[in-house]
C-alpha cells in the first residue's frame, strides 16, 4: 500500500532516513508513518496512537448529538398536591417530545449518523472529513442554546428552587436544581456543538500561528537542497575556470 512503502537505501536526503518499527500485530518491519501494515493489513496507526485525537473527539460528539436528538426535548417541573405542597415528584412540561418530532432534530440526527460513519472511515482509512461535524455543531448550538436560554429563569426553573427550599436539600441542589427544568437533549446538543466548534477554531488558530512563526519543514528541505545545488554549481564553475586558465588548459594553443 502507498502509506506503507519501504524506504530505499539511496534516499535523496538524510532527513528521510528513519528507523522502521515492528507491526504490533505481525511483527513485520514497516515505516513509522504507515497507517496499515502491508503484510497483515492491520491498522497500526490505531495501535501506535498516531491517529489524530480530533477524529475520536468528533466521533464522540456525533454520538452525543445522536443521543441528544433521541433524548427528551421536554423539561420537567415539580408537582404539588391539592394543598399546594411539593410532593417531590416531577411532571413533563407540555407535550413529551424528542428531536425526531421536529425538523431540526431530524436533520441533526441524519447528519450525526453520517458523521459517525465518516468518523469511522476517518480513523480506519486516514481521512479528514469535517464538514458534517461543523454543520451539525452550528445547528446543535442554535437549538441547544435557544432551549437552555428559554428554560433559564422560567417558571419551572423557579419552581425547582422553591421545592428545594421547602423540602430541604444540599447546597448544590439549591443552586443548580433549576437545571432540571432544562430538557436533557438540549444540554447534550449544546455540549457537543461547543466542543466541535472550539476544537475546529483552535485548530485553525494553531495552524495560522505555526505558519506565521516558522516556515514549514518542506520549505526548509527544499531551500537546503536548492542552496546545496547552488553551492555545487558555483564550485564546478570555479573549478572549470581554474582548469581553463591553467597552462595546458582548454584555452592553451595546441602544438
């Protein structure tokens, strides 16, 4: 395979001379930049840990979006009895629904399903398809942040705080109990969308910074080869001029 090609002994530069590594599955010596072994076709990139960590992260976020579309998109509110006292039970706000009951939810579910398949292909075949994660992160943030903002400070949010004051509870429950009014699907969507967007923007910034601070390695190698060639040409020209001007040289008159 192309990514598992062996190095020749007369490689053009010393920088490309690397030490081969044994395949973790069959022990065959292969190039360390290989992704699959040419002998047993094992995915050595996974075993060696050379697969980009972002691929696993994007795959996880696609699964989170899938679960977020299947989870409830309906919040909860504490229940009171006939006397107006909190019972400790909870009821669903409005109609019980999931993301598959909405247009945006079904679109996110379809893209996330494709993202899971594309993520596996990226990991196993060393690809870098990121458009489904970027598109889904924007939709997930649109839906998730909107749902959390709508629930924050609402009647159900305040009711959870009142219940914990009436029935008692820990400090965490008193301060963060209102989050129970937020649909769990919106929380998963917001988390996945934020992680994807932050990782993509971080990669763009890191690539721009590295390109600004230092030239790429390929440019350095090309410049070194060009300088070596220019030095060799100058040396050859100097030796040729010396040979031509010496007695008996190319310009000396022949008897």
